[in-house]
C-alpha cells in the first residue's frame, strides 16, 4: 500500500523531499558520462527521437523557447538550428552539474548567441507567466517529483497559442517488444552503468523510473488537467518513447 505522504523513487517509496535530493544525486553522479550512456543504452536511437521531436514541434522561427530539464543541451542544439539566428532559447535544469556540462558543450560547439542558462526547478519555473512561445522537456518529466505541478508551471509560462512538447520514455504497446525491452532494460543497462559510469545504482533507478512513469493516456489526461488543449500522442519505436503535444488556448 502506498503512503499518501510519499512518492516513488524507482520502485521505492520515499518522501517528496528525499526523492528530489536523490534525483539530484543521481544526475550529479552520471553527468560526466550522461551522453555516452544515452548512446549505449538506446543504441543511438535517442538522437533520432530528439530530431523527430524537434521536427514536429509546433514552433515558428525566431520564437522564444524554454528547454526544461535540458541537461547536456542536445535539444537546445537542435532547437537553435530550427529557430534560426533570431530565436531565443533558455536551457534550464535543476541540477547544476548537468547545466554546466550543457553550457560547456554548447560553447565548445561555438553556440554563443541566443541561449541563456538558468538553474530552475520544473515544478516552480522562475519566469514570468506567458513568457515563452514554446516549451520542450525531453526525458526529464519522469524524474520530476510532482509531475502535475510541473505541468501546471509549464502551462503558466507559455504564451497563449504556445505549445508544450514532451518527449519521454513510455509504455511499450507491442507485447513481444515489451518482453525483449524488459530483459534489455533490467539486465543490460545496469551492467553498462556499472562498467561505463561506475554507478550501477543510478542506472537501476533510471530503468525503474521509466516503468513508474505514467503511460500515454494517463499523461495525456494529466496535461488536460493542467489546462492544455488539443493534446495528441505520437508513439515512437513501438511505444518505448512517446511524444505528447498540447496547446495553451
């Protein structure tokens, strides 16, 4: 039985404050090898998923966009190309180490204009209401302690007519693929975490956090509860990943 005063940290129940602390510790631990591990765990597919998400994002050139939980900056790099030279992106993350890695990566790639870096909690985004034409969050929502509060905060920060795009691991819809994916996730990924990053525990949590994340229809309903309209869902790779889009109208 789940205690109403607790929340999930993988398959364990902890207090909301403890989850927030533990998630920060996980990403501080893996920040230096985060991109390498993403490539190994997804066999490079995460790059294709991100490209497709940016491709279908309802964004105009020269828009002002917030990249929530942007981590090492993959989405910001893609958004920068999509928005053009006059576009403005705020790369935000709750973890200082991840944000530093993202900033350094972008600077090393020569991206010095049109990007701001802000240490920010997705549950209480420190921006004016109606400030952004678009908001994206890629592979970050499942790590947020209070997802409903984060969705409401993102809705508040969007301008009317703006859109939120969520790219996140989801629920596999093909039974055979689901069985193979479970074996891969629970057996291989923690081993890779131990071998490559020297941190099995963090990658066990990341696998468990995917299974605890709301499925496609539940997340759609949560977005609607936060005030988003015209919410649609696109499954990728049989539902391993899903894109949710919703509008502030």
